[in-house]
């Protein structure tokens, strides 16, 4: 059931078929408004006076979510705006879990049936510079996590690995927070395993764990997928490499 609309094919192809994903470039505001109108929604009143960047990001994220929902549920999958609750967590249709991200020039969303997954999280990030990775690394990942950049199918650079761990932990937070409502730091989620896929080090599967205590005191394990894409020669991609991640908590 996974759809590759706007999403790197190597990521969409690696996801379970019951996760629907979509992405949308953060383009000009008038074009985003028109695309949103075709899905039956517009800017909420609270964002009418927001800065252009905020409005464009919001629309690209919601358009992505709308397309993913339509693929999951059919043409009636999206009925108006996907509003947020008091914690700014999207309110999905009954029986659906999902996540929305906007950054690195794209909106990005994933949805799935709630009886298959307790939570989903997505994130897309521009790969940081080597200098940023060196300066911020100790805040985001430990030495064991950095060692996972080495693999039989190819290595990631330190900057790529930093970005992968950062993005995966952001996705894990989004997968966990709607259910447990606990604020997590980077040390509260750990990347345990990275398995390179057919594309070598540039895509693959992830295993993560967290200290968040769930029902019965168990600590949920998370599964994830990632792809590293090269910048494309168009305005939306901006000529930079990006890390895309999806993280799920299976039911």
C-alpha cells in the first residue's frame, strides 16, 4: 500500500506495504494554496498572518499528509484540514496513526492503520557539514552509534551518520510522543543497528530502543528505514544531500 508520491523511490520501496508515505516540495505559496484547495482544505485562520515560510511549510506538510491518507483510505481519506491538538500533534482520522514533517525543502508524511502500528514518525534533514557534525555530535549520538556508520555494504561519512542519527531520533520522538506524551532528549533514544539495503550505505533499515516506559512497564522497540539522497538540479532540492527517515512502533 506504500505510495512513492514525491518520496525517494528507494525509501518507499523499502517500507512495509501497509505504510503510506507522500512528500511535497515547499514551493511558492500560491501554488501550495491551490494544491491544498484540491484536497479540500486551506490555511487555518491562525496562520493567515504568519510569515510566508511558516505558511508554506504548513501547507506542504498537510498536502503530503492528505495525499498519503487518500492512498491509505481512498478518495474520502481526507475531509478538510488535519488540525493539531494542544501539543500540536495532528488529529488523524479514527483508526489511523501518522506523522508530518517539513524541512529541507519538503513536506513529508506517513500514515498507517492504528491496529498495525502504535505510532509513526517521519523526518527529512539536509546533511550537515563536517564542522557541524563535529561541534554537535556529542549532544546527539554516542560513540557506539557513530560506529554504526561502518557497514559491509559501504560506509557513511561522519556528517552523514550524524544526520542519520539526528533524523532517526526526531522520527522516533514523533512516533512516541502522541501516545506517551513524554518529552525526550537525544539520550533517551538509541540507534542499535543499521542494516544497509540494496543501495549500499545510502539506504537501509534501523533498529532503535528508548527509555520510555509503556504499558506494563515495557520499553518499546522501534523499527525504521532511511535513505540518503543526492541534491537534484532543481529549485526544490536545492542541490544538497538529504536524509529521509521513517520510524514505527509496531503494535
